[in-house]
């Protein structure tokens, strides 16, 4: 996959949200594995993968990267995992007894 546009964002920064910026920089510029980056910056692996995916998509579309999103003052501090709401389980399907 050609990530040259993503690399250029980090090498020629115009704006940033430090934690997101540094986490994505670690992925695209330093080439660190996602699990190491997630641990280092306090992301759940699935959340980091989503961030990377949105970043790639934004770069391909030529839109602003995710650093332009509004800041969440309740966001977790680096090194802490974000709290997520549990999705309720679907009701179990009734089974036919043999």
C-alpha cells in the first residue's frame, strides 16, 4: 500500500492533536507495530486500527486528517485506556429441544 501521502503529512505538519499525531507518526514514519503504538499512547488496538484506517482514507480523499476533530476534554491521558460503552448482547435465539 502506498502511504507516501500519509508520510508527507508527518514530515510537513500543518496542525496536530499531539497524541493522535504522535501515534500515527509512530505507525507511518517510524514503522512501529500497531500493538506497540497502542500500548505506548494508551489506545485500544481496535481504536488505533480505526484511527489508522480513517487517516489513510482521509489522505486518499485529500481531506483534513483526524487532527481537525474537536478535542474531547474527557479523553484519556496517554498510557490509560479509553472507557468504552459495552454494546448490549443480542437476545439469544430460542432453540428447539431434542
